[in-house]
C-alpha cells in the first residue's frame, strides 16, 4: 500500500513537471509583449533584457490541476473540501489575480497591500492561523503579519534568475518533510505541495541563468501565499513537534531555518535602506544576491550558493523533524545558529567596502 501511494505521488510530480514545461514552452513561443517586464520603463530588475513574465501562470494552473489529480488518485468520488482547504484555494486565487493584475497594469502598492492583508484574513476566517499566543487576537495579528511578510519577501527575492524558484522549491520540500509527521497530514495538502514542486522544477528549465522567462508578480505572489499558508500548517502549528515550552522554540527554529533565505535577504535590504534614509518598499539592486555578484561571481554562481544554503536547511529540517524529536535548549542554540550564520554572512557581504563601492557605482551610472 505504501509503495502504491509513493508511485502515485511520483506520478503526480512527473506529470506536474511535464505540464509545467509544456505550458511554459507554449507561453514562450506565443508571447510577444504580453507579460514582458521592463518595456518602456526604468529597469529595476537585475536583468537588463525584457522577457516574458508568464511563469507564474503555470504554477497556478498546476495547483488547480493537482486537485483533479487528488480526486482521481485518492478519492474517486469527489468529497467536500474542508473549510481550511477552501480557504487556501481562495487565498491562492486572490494572490494569483492580484499578481496577474500587477504584471499587466503595475497595480497600486496600497491595493497590493490590501489584497495581501485580505489573503491573511481569508486564511484566518477559514481556520488557518498561527497558534502561538494565548490571546487569540495576537495570533490573528501575527498571522496577517506573517502572510504579508512572506508574500513581500518572496516578491523581493525574485530579483535574479532562478533564485526564488530554487528557494521556494526547497521550502516546499521542507513542508513535505514536516507533513509526514503532522496530525494535519492529508493527501490534498501533500498533493498540492508535490504538484507545485513539480511546476517549479519544470519552470526552472526556463528560469535558470540565462533565463528565457520570469515568473512575474503572478508567480511570486501566488508562491508567497502558498508558502505562507503551508508554513502555518506544517511549521508553526505542527502538533507533532510537541506542546511543551521547549517545543515553542523548536517551532521558531523550524520557521527560521525553512525561510532562512527570504528572511535574511528581506531583513538585510530593510536595514540597509533605512540606514541610507530610503524607503524599504521601493525596488533596487541592493539585495544580497546583487552584492554577491559585486564580489566577482556571476548569476549562476549566486544560484548555486543559494541552492547549497537551501539544501543544508532542508537537511537540518529533516533532522529536527525525524531525529531530534526530544527537544531542549541546547538544540535550539545548535540549530538556531544556522540562521544566524546565514544572515550574518549575507548581511556582512553587503557591508564590505568592495560591494558598497560597486553598489554606489551602479546607482550613479
């Protein structure tokens, strides 16, 4: 029986990869100006070349297709979705439409923020919220902050070929790993995770440097809410972690490790921009990815470095979830130090005289 289930998920993954490759091939072949970024506008992206930003559409389509695969493989007779599952579907649809609108019309930032908050509200109303504080109001506020933060950090990280694709893929792998031990495990969630992971692998063929297309805000906003929702379900609220005081620190460590790259990049950008007296919400070529290239590395090297960080993070998550089930403060210090090391190194690179000088030259050119 276990082998049969494994074969089903392998089939879902392979089908998602092939479907993603097929759709993005079609998008690339028939796209002209549709979905292209940096046309007749000041270039903020790292890439100076205008390319189709249609990859995110394939993510969402595969996400919807996985529901049909779920009913085909695990429930021949379509069963009613739970309220929580419906909430995830609605929030994902809202984020997708907002991202699609932004790619087409450069949506007002305030409207984007309102939609992001609304996505958090939908998750809360349908039962997906962080259970961390005793006072429920604080849990709701933390959930909204988490959703908005993840959606924006994933969007901000989409500044160089393949980076967001790779990071999101490994976060999904971490969620799959955590889902196996979670009381919240069900085939609908795992099918969604496996399907979107397959869509990212398929898209990576077009997004690896030198890329042929971008995912656009359509992709980054969808991935943002998708990762935020499953982060709540399998990282923040995973009851398999335990209910003791020590387990609270274990939850935080898992969240920090799984999202180490987007958190580190976003914090670094915010700190540096505030120190320069700039708004942290305006795009720029001052991300950790950019500063690494200022050291003399190329875009592909940056992707390889972030892949290594993400891979190590996944291994640590696996150890925390499957090996170190009895938790104490020493494990918090040991595993938590990985986040501090990654953040410290990435932030430190942005403070080097060489990278600061190069950043200043680019801004003045």
